[in-house]
C-alpha cells in the first residue's frame, strides 16, 4: 500500500520519509518521534516543516490524527498510518 501512495505523491521526500516511518509503527507517534526517526534536529524550522508535512498528509487522508490535550503541555497531535479495514 505504501508504495502505491508514494507513486501518487510525487517527489516530496519529507512526506515520503514520514509515511515510511509511520507505516512501520503500530502505535501513535508524536512529531518529536518522527523528527528523531528522520535524523532531524528539533529546531524550530525542522519542527515547522514536519508539522506542515504531517498536516498535508492528514488533509489528503493518508494518515490519521488524534488530538491529545495535556494539562502541562498543551494541545498536541498524535499520528498514525492509515490502514485499510
């Protein structure tokens, strides 16, 4: 399934890397887990780039997203690869 999605996506290396990572995971992943898996430093620009890529993948229905609201941290999202039923 992942290979078919990547063919449709074109050349977005960051999004392909995110999809590949999420496809290997069984549990929900945080953006900081994705940054670490892609060997990207957690700089503001890298966090923003991953956040935009995740939002684009979610808007196209390629990944699932849930909101996790923690009192001490604030609002955050968890992501998971969309799996066929």
